[in-house]
C-alpha cells in the first residue's frame, strides 16, 4: 500500500480490511504458516496447538482452576502472568516484521489518536484461503478468551466480553522510543511482552510509581481510566514488541 495515501485520516478498520485484501490479492507468503493454520483446525487440533504454545504453567493452572499459582500482583491492581512460549512470541515478531506494514503515531489511521503508537494490527495480515479471514487475530483472540479472560474473572470477578482487534506496538531507539502518560478508554488493558532483549522500556504507572516490564511471553493487566494513568518508558537500546488489547 502506498504510504503517501496514509497521510489523510482513515478509520483503522477500513485501513486493515483494505491492506489485508491487497496483500491477499498480491499472493502474500507467510513467514510462519502455522500461525495461520490454527484458524482452520478442528477442536482437537486447536487444543494440541494451545498445549504446545501456551506457557506450561498457565496451561496447567487454567486446566485445574489454580490461577493463584501463576498470577502475580507486583503493584496495586497491576497483574502479570505467563501466557505464551518464547517460541510463539518469536514467531509473532518475525511474522509482523515480515509483513512490514507499520503505521507511525501521526500517519493515516493514527491521525485522530492523541497518544498514537507505531503499530500494526494482527487482523491486517491475511489468511491463506480468502481475503476475509483474519487467522492471526482469531488465534490471539482464542488465547485471550480462554486465558486472559480467566485471569480477569479471577482477580476482579468481572466477566469481560469485548475483545477488540489487537495491535502489535514497536518501540525503538531513534524512532518511537516512548509514549507519554495517558489513560486508556476501556475497562482494562492487556499488554503481552513478545521479547525482552532490549534496554529500558516497560509500562510505568504514574500514581503507583511503578514500572512493569515482564519477560517475553508474559502478559500484564491493569484497569484503565481513573486509577492507572500510565506511560511507555523510553527504550534506550534494541526494539520492544508488545501486543495491546483494550478489553471491556
């Protein structure tokens, strides 16, 4: 897609649909096809996939309803827990870099966003069978609705029902290094760390005077709006990749 066309405002969902269809039509080849096969698996095959790529402690804890063994609260109402394996984390990073359709903080669909980021949506990457399929987004939503939803219900007794499209954010030195303090306009936010081979970074909470910066494959959760104004701390070396979802 021509980057010059992104200078004018466009809604994210329209941009993602157009990009996905253009890529599908041009014969896009995936870096890791296994990420896109999940969408077409039967129930047993999906369970085998999760057993292989969900963190073993989280897989066990969810199966046995023993989430206290894996969920930590390093600061007030900020939670972290293991979610996916490093192998899956690395495949997602490699896939989005192979896709290589990043939108900067003030480009196209980010034009309206006060605290824009350098990101790409999982739903923008096409599947293998038709241009409407969003296999990587649906894979991650399956993980969210089984594991992250369970943690939300466990710690807050809240049955989260809305999981909008997730985006991969990238922070790197000399480009977008940080994000200023802000509130998320949602009930709670999940942040999945895809890597930890960088310096600096992390999510800093203003009132709590605390930074959470989980290792690769770990996810953090925090409430949005009033109590947990936060910022993305500056990355001083390397690149930081995270998946963010605003959950209601």
